[in-house]
């Protein structure tokens, strides 16, 4: 089992871009949050499949901690 963090970025024109930081270039889009998550899952599965076919290591976020900081503008 692999663990992945995805980032959803709300687009000005609507919808969400989903990125997977630990998988460079793994980016997709959805019209809403649910679709963006579903598209990200599919993109991750295809990315992993490609890595395995090449015999490369499959990275994941199982050992990654995440924290958000809020800073006031100076």
C-alpha cells in the first residue's frame, strides 16, 4: 500500500488542479473537488505502473510529515 498527499489548487476559471508533490509531473484537473481527487487517484496509479515497468523505485509519502504555517504579511 502506498500513501500520497495531493494538493488541490482552486483555479480562477473554476475547477481544481491536483498535484502530487512526491511524484514530479503528476498533475491533473477536476471540475470539482471529488472529480479532482478521482483524477489524481487515476494519475497516481498510471504513474506507479510506469515506474514499475521501468524497474524504478516507487516513492510515497508514508514517512512524510506535513504542517501548515500561517504568517502575517510584513
